[in-house]
């Protein structure tokens, strides 16, 4: 299944049930009502999307 942006998002938590189904839970929904806990897939655009492993550097720091 193609989950779109959720597959590579830093804010996703994947859950698998006993029958092997996979669910993509958005952890942003815990603190921001604009996001759905289980968004309809595939997600093609999202204001909260951050690629996993590519968080912005802290202010004043450069790479």
C-alpha cells in the first residue's frame, strides 16, 4: 500500500495488528487539532511533514 508522505515522515508511528494490517498514526494529532490521528491514505500534502532524520538545526547552529 502507498501511504504517501506518511511513509517517510518523522511524525508517524506505524502500528500493526494481529492480522498484519498496518496503520499510520500521526503523532502531531496529539498536540495539534489540524492533524488527523489516522489520516486517509495516501497523504500527498501535509503542513506538518518533516522527512525522518532531517529535523532542522537548532537556531545559531550551522552544519
